């Protein structure tokens, strides 16, 4: 088969680095290590379901290795690889209560917040899941990093991205130079540039929210969703509902095809469900770089929130700019 000469993600990262003569290459190398972890997770995700068949009683596989749950596998893969990458001082993961310091002697100048496998309810049922990451420059001067290094505003991110394990595996990342998407060719084991310079449409076709929670929603959310379902040709309503229940997959669809995702606070969970540091903040960074917006249900910009805890939750409204603007008016009581 003839394969076109594609731009690999490593080539792309190095080319972006060239635009910054002052860059040391540490961020590029960090991303390269993270991408190896992502490919390892992708391979394991593709084997999901076979583990029980190939393994003995689900505990060990035919190589005699322990069969781990996928989210545990993803967490260990990123944590172990990145702790010795030499580019990080500290990490935080959705799967770990405390900070994860870099291995002694391997401390570097960046921090990493990650959700190893997001969309946990979809893991065992062969529906799209993803990995999300957020990178900041450290604040403390040297040695192993601390919580303080991780509790930084989203606006200060130096890079953010996600990997969606879908009908194919895709990586989407941004540094300062726009948002770019890469698709994994599993036969070569390389991510190739497939979606250069992604821009979100100004207005979308879809809305994504868990309507099963509507009995707990506050008034503005109910009214906004009702509004999206009304018929009005000029404003492209009614909108279509699409909800996978994996933030990465729902966000990815809205990024490419256009839409809005909402997980507001409600009567049961005033702060919503999603986590600021490794879910909302990196996706907000990507959304803004692609021309979209991300706010809370009281109109604060997600990227300007000062985090106070590693696993803090935040109400999230994210998507196409005009759609978020209209939602904001509803939540502010202006409509
Ligand atoms: P998780 O981190 O346990 O996977 O939870 C986060 C997920 C998101 O991917 C998704 O947007 C949301 O939870 C779905 O929640 P719900 O099942 O309440 O609709
Ligand atoms: Mg998650």
C-alpha cells in the first residue's frame, strides 16, 4: 500500500519549537514522553475485552502479568513514565488523592495534571474514552515540586491536550501555536497530522448535557435547554442532542462539528461534577485557542479561576463562542 508522507506529531512539535529560539526543547521532550504513554494506553484500550479471554480468571494474562483495570493501567503508565522523564517536578492525577512528586534526581521545570482515563462509565462497554493533560511551568525554584506548583490558573498553561480513544485514536494538543489534531496509524505506531489549526465554528449544531439530571437543575439551565429545543430557523434551532458521557469525546465532537457542552451545578452538586485542574481547565485552554469559550454557570472564565484544591470541581459550560454567549445570558438572568 502506498502511504503518503505525513507530518508526524514529533516533527510538528519540533517545528513549533523552532519558532522559539529561546526554547530548550524540554517541553517538546516532555510531550514526546507523554505521547509514548498515550500510545501504550491506546494499545491496551484496543485490547480491552480480550484481557479476560486471554488471561487466566481475569487476574493474569498469558504472559503471566497481572491484568489491571484499564483506568489503573492508564494511571500507572503515565505516572511511571513521566516521574522519570526529567522534565517534571510534580504531577496530580484524578486517580490519586495526593500529589505525585517526580522521582528524586529527575526533577524538571514543568508540572503535569492528568485524567488518565476519562469517561469511566464507558470503559467497560466499548464506548469512547480519553486521556486529558495540562502542563504548567513550576513556581517553586527547584527540587521536587509541591501542591503550590499545581494550583495555578488555567490561563498560565503552557500546553494542554487530550487523546480520544474512538473509532481511531486521536491526539489534540495546543501550546501557543493553535490547536492541532493527529490521528494514530496503529500499523506504524505514529500520530500523523490530520487536523491542522482547528477552529471551532462560531455557532454549533449540537448540545451535550445529561438531561437525566434535569429534575435537579436550576431554573436558568432548564430554560436554556428548552430554548435550544424550540423551533427557529434563523438561530438553527432546534439543536440536536448528543451526549456520550465521556467529556473528551463530547468535547471533541463539539470542537470539530460545533456545539456546546454543559455540566452545571445543580441542587445535588452545586459545583457540578467535573474537575478543574485536569478536566475543565485543559479543555477550556483548547477551546479558547480554537476560538471557543469556557465559563462557569455564574459567568466566570474557567481559565481565570484560582484553584484551591487538587480535585476541586467546577460547573462547566464549554463550546462555540456564540452558543456560550447565549447560555451566559440565560445564566445571568438576562433572558
Ligand atoms: P470520570 O472522571 O469518573 O470519568 O467522570 C467524568 C465524566 C466525564 O467524562 C463526563 O462528561 C461526565 O463524567 C459524565 O457524567 P454523568 O454520567 O453524570 O453524565
Ligand atoms: Mg474524569
